[in-house]
C-alpha cells in the first residue's frame, strides 16, 4: 500500500512538473474527491504553470545518462509498434498490472485490491521530448528547454488514483 | 508477410514496416475530407496489421500468479540491440565456463548437422530422465522429460539457427534470428511444465493470439 501511494505521489508530481511546461491554452485540471462526495477541482492554466517553472533550477538527473541512448532506442521502437496489451500480470491476491500502448502513449494500470488502483498515461512524444532536452554532458535537464517540446502533451487523462473514498484525477484540457 | 525462401531473404530480412497510425491522421477539416482520407487509408491498414508479428510469453504459477508478455517483433529487436551493446562475451565465443564455445566450431557443427537432414541428433536416457534433440520437417526440436513432473519442449525452424549463426564473424546474430523467427509465422517456441508451473513462448501474427499448439 505504501509503495502504491509513494509511486502515485511521485507519478503525480512528475506529471504536474511535465504538464506545467505546457504552453498555449492548455489547462491542467486536478480533480480530487473524498468522503461524502466532497470534491475539489483546481484548473491550472499551463501557461501560468510554465512561466513559474521556467524559473525553476535545472533538474540534476545524472542517473539517466548511462541509459539515455537505450531509452531512445526503446522509444523509437515503441513509436513504430502497434497498439496492444504489452504486459498483464496477476499477483497472488487481486493485484493486477497492465501496460498497454494506445494512441502513441503507454497506459499503465495497477490495481492492488478492489478500490485501490492507479492509472497513468505516458505519452511517447513527451518522453522523447524529455530525452531530447536532456543534456548528456551535464547529466541534467534545464526546465526551459522542455517548454517548446512538451506542448505536444495530448489532452486527456494523465493520472487516476483511487483509494477507498479518495479519488484523484489529473488531466489536460485543451479547446481543440 | 513475405514467405520467400530465397537465400537473401533468409539472411537479411527487411524491417517490418510500422503500422499505420490512422488516429494521428485524422484531419481537422470537414467530414467529407475525413471520409475521403479514411477510404484511402482503409485498404492499407489490414496489410500493415498482417506484417506485425508478436512474441508471446506466458508464465503461470500454482499460487495464481500469471504474467503475460506480448511483444511486437520491433520492440524485441530494439531490446536485443540494447543487449548486444552490453554483452561482455569475448568476441568469437559464446556461453559461459572456460571461455565458452568458439562460434567457428559451433558453425561447423551446425553445418555438419545441416547436411545430415532430418534425424535424431542426440538421445539420452538416464533413469527417469529422457532427452532428445532432433530435426523434423525443417524444425529443430529439443525435448526433455524428467520423471513425469518436468517436461520441456523447444522447437524452432532450422532457418532461425541459420540466421543466428550467419551474422557477424564474432557474434551470434540475435536480431537476424528473431526476424527469421517472426518470418516463419505462427508457432510454439518453448513449452516448460514443471509441476504446476508453466512457461510458454510462442509467435503469432496478432496480439493476444493463442498460438498453434
């Protein structure tokens, strides 16, 4: 359970950072609901988030450097492969994990038990843009270099976390 | 899928063309233009779909753990390309132990077996263990049975071994082997039964296919 929560929080933060660099009229919509139907909706215009994050310090990610070329090859291969269910795993209990490619994105679904699940979407274009923006020599990414590249994050859901009465959804809304 | 038996096709197969992503082609123009484009794209879509081969791996354990991995050949090739970059085998050798096996010797051995034709290469019976390596109808078969509990069946077209040993002088050509495996169509590759645990690998030309058992 802790791992699921920790993973979900990390995924949420990652998505928030990535989508924060979006430009144009995109809006990052965070919707949280919890017990007794209470709901909170927070729309964040991407241009606003992007402006703030453009001032952020560069991200030191030296661990990525040794795998940068390999990741690029995998992503290039994934661009060419057809949609479908790539991985499905059932655990001893009711754990269930699937990885699916659909519409140039990887959809990951993890169900730990009924009512406890997380789904997130990794657009291939966004991952490729991240690799392009990565400075191999410095082992880091300058956030502003991601700005133009990440405008292509498709609209739609990015994260859906459910745990009992708590439900969190993050998605990108765009008028076209 | 091209099933030509020409020598050039055996050693160097063209890469599978990427499947058309019609969803990304959706125009923003009016419905008439969209329908026209859709009609133009429709005849091409099934042909592309046919060319994609998948390698399926399924592992089932008695505690209800099940893992199914469905990998398009293109992705497997990319994985092998990465693995080749990390391989530490000494050039010209393969395997573990005292320097492994010399690839030149392996090629000579395979060539000698190739010339023999369909036959049992090896049959060992030791107590309740029975192992047999043979070739039948252009397929290399390895069968191992241990006391009725364990059963291993491995089968692959001979042309896959040809491709594996036919590449660079110093390396096994894994990618050529996997391309050849895909070219030869739908078939089982590996079936292991050990008690209640089963492992199965097969090739099929569509995602989720059960394979030809």
